C-alpha cells in the first residue's frame, strides 16, 4: 500500500458553515474510481483544553435521496411541534460573532 491509500481523499468541493460554537464542513470527495461522495464534519472546540473535536459521517450518492428525505421529515416534525428560530451568525473582523434571529427558516431539499 502506498502513502496515498492511507490519506484522506482530496476534496473536489468544500462548503464551510459556521454556526455559533460549531463549524460544519460539507466536503465532496472522489473515490479511486472517481465516484463522488460527501463527508459532513462537525467541529467544536473543547472548552477544557481548546482541542477541536470532530465528528464525521460519510454519505454516498446512492443514499442521497433517502438521507435527504429522512432529514427533511425530521426537521418538519420539529417545526410542526415547536417554534424554530434559526440563528444567523455574522463574523466581524475581530472574529467576534453577533447573532441575529430570523423569524423562521425553510429547509428545502
């Protein structure tokens, strides 16, 4: 096995979403046979030592519709049973965040 086999696949596309104390990374990567898949990573700084803890899931294209359907159903359930106020975060030059709340959010897939 070469070094490449042990390394994370190169990103084809990446979207970073900062949400309060968490950051989410949506990355498109390619298999050796050039099939695309998605990794979703949650990154959060641990308060006690400042280390970033990451949790990752892999989403393969044959599962996109089922995954999206399940996520939409779950979000719809919560929106039906409780008021949902989505926070919009803005980051200033100094890195300080100011949150403003939107009245509602839509989750369209």
